[in-house]
């Protein structure tokens, strides 16, 4: 399998879509006690446990599992470029095994699989999954499975606590608090949401239905993007997402992207100056041809659009911090404020 998608679950977007596409095996994933492991956690708000990672890590360490890196699931999907760069960090840290931890009102699910070399998941390698009503129940089942196997143990320098230190920097060049005036001459590429192929032979009818519904949602989002840009007076190209290098190869210099993160992490990733004393951030939003201010909690997850220059990695964050709670609002904010500035 090479497909990499979101999957619908009873009309609601599934939080961890990978597990819906994995082929499960009765054999435990190779390397669990000898390779580096990244734990990816998704907790429903109704059952969120702030100490879950600490409790989980102590148990994994006792089992000889080197969980050297922890991520929250939505950290991976905070934007297409966020995903690419987070995946690159995991590769650089030589992660070989992924452990997905899903906590819901139905219980606790733990899924182990090998990390891919091109995409996050190597779907060609079968995964192993265990479920329990509680974390302890699932971990006991994992431990019992491990006892039945002759596993090679080579993880002896396991950290004492979970490490959530995957900070993504979204640009390699300079942070500019303005808009590139070159957009009056060069086209702006707007990176669209990507539809997904549904013709893979491994898909069953249920998976194919999920993907068809997903593609319908993608099409609706892309129509909305084009509507928001309908009054944009300069050249614009609506294209499938690619890396900066691929866009540059096609001679596109400016790409509009977004990031979705908690406010503090978002500002760090985009190169804003930080102030530890702040508990809120002020966002500037357009209103009736003018500007107004909006207060956002520091840790609230928000969207922020920015322009990437593909040739040198410079980032144009815009004249104002214009983050917002939905991608539509954030996109409108950035585009409208940029047009107001260009008209001056």
C-alpha cells in the first residue's frame, strides 16, 4: 500500500486514518525492542488525560521499548509543509517504528508499524494492533505478546520521561513581516487540498466509499479557496501541493501555504519574536474595508497563512499577525490584508 489519506468514520473525519488502511498481522512489529520508536498520541477531548504520556512512557521503558520521541497526532497534520518537515525530522532522528495511541470513549487502541521511507507509513509491512478498555489492559496484552517471543533487546539508554521536542521551523531563509511586492509581476501559487486516488486494488468497498466522501469534501474546499481569491487582481495559479524544490523546478517562486498549531508553537515556527509573559495574542482581521483586532488564547490552535519563496526559503508572514480559528477565515484575512496593503 502506498496510499496516504484521511478516512471518514460514520460521517465524521477519523482522527487516525492510517489504522483504517493498515493490514493487521498476528506477528508483532519487528524492531520494537531494538529500534527507535516514535509514539503518536490522539486523545478525544472527552477522555483527555494530561498524564497519559508520562504513564505510558514508564511502562514502555520497563518493556525495553525506546520511545525516544512523542508527537500529538495533529502536529503531523498542521499543514502540508508541516507534515513534510515533521516527517523529515523523524527520519533524521532515525525513527524506525511508529506507535499510534488512540484514546476514545470506546477505550484504548495501540497500533505498531514500521515507518516508511517516502511516506510516514510503510503500508507494505503489516501492522500489529491491540485494544483494551484502559491503557493498562492494552499494555498488559502487549507485554504478554512480547513474552511469547525471543526478542533482541538492545535499547539500554531510554530516557526517563517522554520527549515532546519536535519543533518544526517552516522556513530556511529570512522572516519578512510584509508581503512580496513581486506578486504584482509574478504569479502566486495557491496550494490546494489534494484529492486521493480510489482505484487501488487493495481497497475494499467500505474504504473506497470513505475516500469518495473525502474527495467530495476536498473538492468543496478547493472551490471555496477559489471563491476567496475571486477578486484577487494579480496572477494566481491553483495547483496541487508540492515541495518548494518541485515548485521552483516549474519556475514558481511564491507559494501560499498555511500552518495549524497552538499559537505559541505557530509563532515560533514562523519566526515571530516571542514574549513569555504573554497569555494571549492579538490577531488583525479585515472588517468592512478596514482592520479590527481579535484576541486569541496563547495555546489555542489556529490557522495562519504565509508565502514561501521557493528559491531561498524566505518566508513572508504579512504585515499583520492575522491568524484565525478556521482556515477559511485565516485565508481571507491574509488575502484581504495583502490587497489592502498593495492598493496603498
